[in-house]
């Protein structure tokens, strides 16, 4: 079995270091060489090892052929640390099958020609694909404008001097570096995070380039990881609420924060004391607005809180709302319809701490009613009384008004009764007269029916017909 591939001339000394398993054979050959007869040392003898410097996948088998052109060559041997099996030999050649080639190693063939030793070398390079290519987990949220370090871990893969690691944003190459000799190898690239990176996929890829060995370019890629970037302003939200609110009265709450990215993914909480409010959240561009309604159930100072959270960061604003109770005013007339000359009492009252003023006359103290008495006259008819109530809440005066109208009747109730009686009697008389008139007209309406003359000849002397009156219908 003679190989036909290219070969190199072998010399007595190897050109490079040998694996530990080959040193024993090499030393033995060196001793043999030193014992050769004078004149045979230094001669350049030819011994071919094929294939020469092969590159094979890890775990594969390899057929090795050692051959020479010497016509009187003796036995040819193969020295290696790998499992080997002789599969054939003849004059000037020998073939060996190597099994389970798992690592780089050097092969040494040796033999004798006319009493002179011949040796030849071949280096086996084993290649294997990486067992693991993984991009390290990305931050849950990455602030815009800050450095982001991408880390790619590579386990396995050989030969390392032909292995390169590439880090990618989508299909865009961010950087590439040799894998190095570490296990696992770690390659890093630092980039500046931007808004455009939000939702982008990042990954890493290995490239085993064996094209110079007559093979190809082999690539392995990691699973992609999605990045989320965010921008949070340093300013707190704008919280708009009333300074004061009446108990059991609903009032609006409005919270706005500008400069958020992405605003649609921010979380907003509105709370009145310990009570969470049902907020409606709307985002437009980089602005987020949350609205709700709130209501205090008792007089107190209530705290409103607006909290905006994005990317693990929060911005918060707090405002106080004074809840007050403003009862009244209640304006009453003892007799809304008074008779001329009678005494009319007007009262204006309100709740605690409320000061009332009735037609310009203030009450004695806050919380006390104001009274007004007068003798009703015709001029007082349709007179309007006004009550003004004021309540001071933290230096602010609140106002409420009420009004009521007085009606004054005709002064002499007896005369009114007589007039009413006369009018009643007169109405009855007119009613009776009308009934009598109608009855008399019906009596004078008589209806008569006349019998027609007979067309037959009478048998007796003719008598004049009598008119027969029919009952008055």
C-alpha cells in the first residue's frame, strides 16, 4: 500500500518537540543512530508518512502509511500514543489503523535501509466544534446612555488558534476576538445602550476556520437574548389635586411625568392614604398621565401619593388635601305665607365652625344661628331674605348662600270671609236660574203627527177626520 500524496524528507532529528509517549521511541532510535558504523551517520534517508499533518474530527479513525524507496528496507514501525493496529505491510511499506483520535499528537515512523536508520514525522491536528456557546443573561432593564457589557462563554472547540468568537446585535457585528485557551473561554464586548436597543436581540457566534487545512468555515450560534432599555427622568411627577375637599364629595386626581421611555411600560400607583385608587393610565410619546377620582369620608388631612416605576427605578410625589365638613346654611321662615300685621321669624343656621350672616346681620359666634323678626306689611310681600355662610379652612374663606321669599296676605280676614260668602251665594243663584231657564225651554217644544186621509169610498156618510194629538215627546 503506497500513498500517492505529498511527502517530506525525514532527517535523523525531529524538527519540533514530541509528545511524551513518543520520547521513548525517539531516544531508542537516537541510541541506535549513535551506534551506527562510521560513515553511515548524517546520511539523509527518505521515509514518508502519509497523510502528512492531517486535520481530523475528534474521535475518528485514521489510516497511516509509512513507506520508503529503499530497495533493501527492513521492517518499518509506527510509534504513537494512540491505539494502533497493523493492517498490512510489504517491501518498503507498512500501514496502520489508528482508533479514537481525540487529541493532537505526533506520529513517528522508523525503519532501516542498508543498516542505516530512517525516520519520518506527521502531526495530527484534531478539530471539534464547541460544546456550548452561550450569551450571558442581559440585565432585566438597561438604562439608556450607560455601558452594557456583553459576555459570551464558549466551552470546547479546537483547535483554539482557529476559533473566533463574534458578538452580534441582530445581524450587526459588534466585535470579534480569538477564543483563547481558557476553559470555558469568555469573550466580552462593551457597547453604549440606546433607545434603539430596546427590544433588540443580542447573541454570539463561534467561527472555526479550517479553510487553510482544506476544510471549511464552521459556525455555532448561541440562543438570542432580548434587551430592554429605559430612560427615567430625575424630576418627580406633577401631582394636581385640590387643596381642600368637602367630606363625601368626589374630586379629581391628575398625575403626569414627562421624559419616560418606554412610557407605555411604566407602572403608576395613585393612593389616598392607605386606599389605592382606580387609576386610568394613558401614554403619549414620552409622557405618562394617570387620572382618578378620590373622596374623603371624614374631616382630616389626607395624603395623596403618585408613584411611577420603570426599569426598577421609581419617582414619587406626595400632596396633602384638607377634608372639611361644610354643613348648611339652612334658611327657614316660621310662616312662609304670613298675614299682614303678624310677626315673622327668619332663622339661618349652619354646622360647627361655620359663621352665618342673615341680611347683613352676623350671628354671635361661629356655629350659632342668626335670627330676624319683623311685623309683616304689604311692602314685605315677595321680600327675599339672604343668608351667607362662611368657613375658614387653613386661611382660605369658603362661602355658601341661601335665600327664601316671604308672602304677605289681605289684612282683614273677616271681610275676606264675607266677600267669599257673597260670591259663593251669587254663584249658586246664577246656577239655579240657568237650570230653570233650560227646563222651561224644553217644555215648550211640542211635536204633532197628522193621520192621512183614507183612499177608500165610504159605505156610510163621510164624517170629518179628527186630529189626534200625540203625547208631547
